[in-house]
C-alpha cells in the first residue's frame, strides 16, 4: 500500500517547484550539472543508473540525463512535484525511454522494493521532510548498488534554533494562504540583511551572494527561502550522526560539506562492494 504523507500541515513543495520552473534556464541547468560532477567526482554519468528519490522540480534528474545517465528513475510523493519532473522530461528528453517519472514515497517499503538498485541514489533536501527521517534514510540504503554512491543532504542540527525553526515552519503551514507570502517576506528580509552585511564586511558587492548562491546548485534563492520557511515536517541531524548511521550500514564517506548554521549538510557515501 502506498504510504504518501498526508499531514494537513505539510508544506506543498510541488507548488513552489512549479513556480521555480518559470525561472529555470540553461545557466541554472549547467550549474546543477556541475554540482553533480563536483560532489560525485565524475565528468559523466555515461552507463550509470540514477535514482532521484524526491525529485522536486526535476532539475537534478534532468542534469543526470544531460550527463548521460543510461537509466533514470524519478519519484516524489507530491503530485505537483511529479508533474514538474515530467514536464522537464517532456521539454528536454521526450525520447529518453529509460527515464521513468512517477509518484512514490521513501516511506513505502513495498514501492521501494520494486525499484531495483542504482549506481547513484540522489536525495537532496528530502529525507528530513518526510516526518520519519531516520526511517527514510534507512529505506534508501538498499537501493544503492555495490560500489555505488549515495548523495544526500540533511538539515544541520542547531539545537534550540532548530526547535525555533520547526515552530516557524509549522506556523506557516497553519496560516491562510493569503498570509503566507507576507510571512515569508519578513524572514526573507532578515536573511537578506544578514547576507548583505556579511558581503560588505568581506569587501564584496552587497548582492554578491545572489550570484554565488545560483552557482552552488543552479537554484533560486527566493524559491529556496519559501521552501525553507514552509518546509514542514522538519527534522535535523548532526554530521556525525549521519556519518555513523551510514557507516554502520557499510558506507564510506567520500565527500562532505557542512554548515555552521542554517542549511543542509551534504554527504556523498560509497557502498562497499
């Protein structure tokens, strides 16, 4: 039985991704490709299989296709996210017969059991939004083929601040729709003020962080802020906890990017053969 999350207070990620597709361009797609190449330490995915667990906008499934992945499977629990991914496939790779897009959940073991194994399992910013993060992390580990890679990101555990942000996110999802954008703008202004101050202190142009942000993963700062403020359920973990969790399941850490405050820690693990 499908186990799609249906909490009425859950953030509607797919609606945000649909808006993101309006600003998607070639430059953003190239930056997404570079992100995969850098973190996976590859120049191509030719001959490799790629699983996008929680595909969201579909940007990174598209990046994998452009890098030559031979087989791609994209899934998301959110129907609008599935539609976004399907739209990118239609626009750019309608002829890719080995790229499958469908609805599914990382908490549905029966569904996952039918997917097989993949050379690269990618799940960026997804597992901590399921409402059962550690279960989701465990569920995707058998999907990695021997010698394959697991690329995930998990929100950084900030202790009391993480509890504060959980309350902020939950409140957003309880607000009537007409109050949500003003709610986001209040926090967006705060984030921008901090970022601009930081750029000035470093002797850089005040809006330099916008260019840097896009180059990191090809994403949109505004759409990610909406995701950040509204993204609920919300769980966190320390880098050490994630490392030990996958080490105990036979994975070796290959790449790591950590955050001191807000944001996601990024991990690339390789499964022993």
